C-alpha cells in the first residue's frame, strides 16, 4: 500500500468571543474563501461535505476529493472525519474552543492521508519520488496554507470583518 501523509497541530489565540470564533469556523464557505488549495466544499446527502482540494506538487498540479462527515463529540468542538465508506482520500480536522477573558484559544488538528495500491495510482510521476519525499512536500504545502489561513482568520475576527449573519454550516459550491 502506497501512503502519503501530512498533519498539522497548532493553536490560534484570538481576541474575540468564543461563539463568534466557533461560528466562523462552522461556516464552511470561510474555508473556500480563505484557505489556499480548497477549491470547493459541496454538501451531499447523508451529512457528507465533499472538499475539493488542489495543489502544486513536485510532480505537477493534483486535485483530490475528500468526503467527510461531522463527528464532533462535544459542544466545544468542531470535528470532521473521513466519510464511513472512504478508503483512499482521508481528511480529518478538529477544532477545540476555549474562552478566557473574552479571548478564544482554538486547538487545531488536521490530518491528510492519501492511500493507493501503487504509487502510479496516485499520479504517474509519483513513482519517481517515493512516499517520504511526497509526504514531505505535502506537509510543507499544507502547513504553509494553514498558517496563512490562520493569520487571515485572526485578522478578520479581531477587526470585526465577519458578517454576523453568516453563522453555521452553509452549502458551498
């Protein structure tokens, strides 16, 4: 089995109330507007949200579809996990929210795993690179995109540039 993996863990400290921060992250359109590489997020039957992500890699531009379903176990979290039947393109992210003195801290965890029987099944040029090199390139791209996204989120929330009417999960195409 050929596997390419990437993960991100971090904290975001925002001078904004918890509910405003949670509402911001619950609105999936913010990811398509502000997170590099996320081309679209489409709602599907059965509570599935399909993330379409594209990025440049050493083997060229690649595009993948990640079906996820909400799996938040607690009220202070937003969590999306791979859809029950997904075996190839796995995306999981969780956001845990804590508030203290009108400041919100968000613990962020993000994992991506691409699974194929052979490297060639992922992309024709991947066989020349190998799992470790491709995972490293993916890790770097994802970290850069998420770090830039978090800077933009913090700025938007702290300057009040968030439309209060855009709460909850919305259909994005």
